C-alpha cells in the first residue's frame, strides 16, 4: 500500500464534505447501496483498519479543473509519470492548450486532462477483451494491461485521449485514479502536485475550496454527453472570440454569441490547395484496409456463387464447371484465412487474438470477430462438403445435399450480418467522420462490386480459354457490380454533404479530404465513376472473347485500386473529437516531423519510431 | 532463494540463483517448457484455422495437376502468417515464464494456466 509521508501537507488529503445524492446526469453518486455489506466498511488491508476507511469510498469521485489558474507548468504530468513509472512516449495526464487574440491581447487557455472515469465509459463497452472495469470504489475506471491485446479500439472511442496505446509493449495503459493513494486518504499524485491550485480532486458535484463554478465544458473539451465524464471546470476569465489549437488539427473554437454553449467547433483554414500525399495513405491500420476489403470480397463472391445458380446463372453451377467451382471456394477460404491472420497483425499482441470474443455483450469488435468467425467456419464446412465429396461417399447423397443446403444458407445469412457488425465498429461518436451510414453502403457496395468482379474474372478466364462466350455472365454480374458501385457513390455523396453541414471535426476531416488528400480524393471519385461507366459499357457493348475479357480485367484493376485508396483514406482522414495537444506533445504534425527527421530516435523526445 | 532473476537484490543470492539456473534439471525443464509452449500455441492456432485443413486435404486427395499449385497458393500465405503469430506467442510466454526463472515441480501445470 501507499505510505503517507510524515510531512504530507493538508491540501494533499481529500476533504470530507457534504455530498448530493445524484449528479447532474441523474446518476447516483453513492455507487453502493447504503444497506450493502460493503457500505461504510474498511477492507482492513494488511491488517490495517485505517486503510480504505473513508466514508466516501463508494462515492463517485472526479477531477476539478480551474482553467483560470493553470499556468501549464506540467507538474501534474511529471507527478503522474513518476508515480506510474511511465516511459517518455506515454502520459496518462497531459497539458494541452488553445490560444487566441493578437499581441498584446493574446490569451491562452491551458487544459490538463487525464481519464475522466466516466459514468458511461465508452472504453469499457468498446473493449473486446474486457480489460476495463468500473469499480464501485471511488467510481474508478481501471484497465488491466495484461488482459489487453492492443487493438486500440478504446483509443478510438474515448473522446479525451485517455487510454494510451504503448506500441512498444503492445498494450494500452491509462490513468488509474491513483487508487492506492485514495485508499490512504490522499488525492491523486497530479492533483497533489498542482502548483497553481488548478487541479483538484474529490467526490463529484462538491465544489472545492475557492471555487464557484462546476461547468462541464470549456473550449476544446469534447461533448460531455458522449460519456458523462467526471470532471468539472471553472473558467471565468474572458477569452477572445476565436481560439485555435497549437497542434495540426484544422479546428478552431468560435464563441457562440447567441447560444448557451460557449464555443462552437469550426474548421480552421480555408483556401488550402488539393494535394496528392499518396505516401501518407499508409497508417497503422493498413492490415485493416486489406482485411476489410478481402472479407467484403469473399462474402460477396460466396453469395454470388451460392445464389447465382438459383437466379438463373447456369455458368456458376457445380455441374457446369466441376473443377472450377470447388477451386474457387478453396481459394476464397485461403484468402479469407490470410485476411484474418493479417487482421491480427494490427494487434499489439497478435497471439492473444482469441481474447477478441470476450465482450460479445457490449463490444462491436467482439461481435464483428464472432460474426466473421461464424461465416469463416461455415465457408469451411461448405467447401469441405462441396469440394471433397470423395470423403463423404459412404453417406447417402441426399444427406450431403441437405447439409450443403443448410450450411450454404447459413453462410449466406452470416456473411452480410458479419459485415453489418463490421460497420457498427465505426459508429463512434468521438469520430464524426466515421459516424455515418455511408460506412455501411461502402461495405455492402464493395461486397457486391468486388465479389462480383472476382467471380466474373475467374469464370471469365476459364470460359475464354474454352472459347465460350462471357457475355451472358458479364451482363448478369455487371448488374450486381454496377449496383455495388452505385450504392457506394450515393453513400459518398451524402457523406461529403453531411460532413459539411455537421461542422466541427466532421467538417475538418472533409476539409483535409479536399486539401491534404484533395487530388487523391478527386482521383478516387473519378476512378469510381470510370469503373461504373466501364462496367455498364462492357455489359451493353456485348464485347466478347479476349477483347471483352481484357476490358473486364482492366475494370477490375481500376476497381481494386479505387477500393484500396478509398479505404486507406477512410482510416487516415478521421479527426477525433479529442483534447487539444501542445506544440510538441500530442501533436500529430510534430510526431510526423520527429519521425521524418530522426528526432524520434531520441527516446526523451517522447515519440516512438515507426520501427515498432 | 528468489525464483526470478529480476527479483534478486544481492550478489550472493545471484550466485546461488545462477548455479541452480544452470543445473541439468533446470536445463531439461526449460527444454520441456519450450516444447510445451510450442505445442500449446501451435495446436491452439491450428484449431482456430481448421478450414485450412480443407485446402490441405484437397491437395492430398487431388491427382497431381496444375490445381495443386493454386491450392498451395491459397494455403501458404495464411499458414505462414498464423505460424509467425504463434511462434511469437510461444516466444513471449518463454520470456515471461521460463527465461530467468527457476522452474518448480509443477511448472507444466503453471505453463498451461498462466500463459
């Protein structure tokens, strides 16, 4: 246990104060019922009854931040790092700022932020491994790095940048509220270390000494409705009409002259020129680009292979091509295995992938993995039954056919359901660029277009080599491919329109889409339109033989390139509704610079190199 | 005596630890531990990717033709990535539970339980 020093000053102890029954979100502050066995009892740790004997032990605690007082000395950061023995590239608490005005009327608002131990912790619900727990003791949200397998989903969903992904160790860590200090009556290390009386700690909704306000928002702080954070602010000094961030996120905060919200988030910058930046399309999520596209292709191809013959596509029956049909199924199985294996490579601890199934009740990641696992296993059984009938020759054929039909239909249902779960992963309030139905149209659109194209190209090659016509197959599948492309285009149109209307980080993502990646974005859209035009043209023209097949190959190549670029853009363009960083710390622009110039090789700079 | 090298605080204890750590019994136990970890991780991984056996069966049951090449192409990438993942899993468990540890009598049970 933590030992209290002899000369610990009074301000380092949590004061005992009157506590209201409920917080501003209507939730009880007392987290354990008054009549519960736990209520009001010491845990008597190590035979010491003075440990954890606080009467407020089972009440929700939280941080109090007085923005007027913070001088950005970073003492809270240092105390936290020392207490938790953190490496330079990690900080459970960090101080960022927003600034505005011009000299001499320059103003800067510093914000010290760590985990807010939310009433509705989105990290806990999102974590597929159940590494998070919200404890009745102090209402702390704690995370176990030994359970975590480093998927980083909690870092996506948290609006406050609290969970920190340690890429060198392959797991996430976060603020633990210094629970060991709380057990002996002390405030967390950060609050005790604050020089300026800016950071304080106590039971939530109790106004600390020398404070008047308990606000839930200040400029730069994300919408508290996302997770009901346990932090309260005081900010009384007047601020300029417009504030900006020191990091490279193109967002500014403009005072809302009419409304009550204080500041509105707007896009910073205009007139930026469109650029390519193809090299910047690479990201940590590269395995997910390949995984999502391959999975959508395999689901689409299987649906066409299974349902095609039932809708009059005679070329796709097993009888028509007894060798090709099972070979394509085996190939689909192979590439789906590869995609699944590749998706685990994006984890910090790939060999702990099986923990992804631990939180089916809440986590969309768990549901996605479970959905795809079900489809993958059904595909395996279906392939086994249809590709290797010799193994089941001793069974009546009616039984095998019946089984094939059941497994096939189950896989037909399981595939699109798995893609729906895949889409749900990206409905994250803290990432407005993803939080749109366009993600679903993109996933289902790719399923139809890429799945249809792969079946067409594989069957087309065999048909052409046997000097058969591909026009019937081409025109039939082109309807599906065109539908898929059209669905995706409609989704993209409404996505771009809604991003503009939504404002804030959503509009900032769209701004970056039109500037930093502007030419790439336009090229992708033109590519999509060209693929649709080529698909329709090839279907209508009736071009056959090698010439026709070459046309389909070119259309397929263009479609694949468009899909890869589109999905890469999807991952790199997202701007989270996160806390403002500082000039160096938590500034993606500086991190990029440090990696390019080799500064990142110096551990004390606090930026990990790309080597990890 | 400490059971982990990183918990040793003084030279005398370190010397005792090293003499036990380098003993024949401990060496044999470490070799057994490596085999158990490999078996555990690779078997576990193969259970998850059982559909790949279907491709393997297809390779074995089909008369040698150009189709073999296609099946092998479908089989190998997934198999290699999975193999890499599980070897690294075994390696991490070795680092955490075997290297610089004195393995007691119940180490086999511990390896299955902890890692």
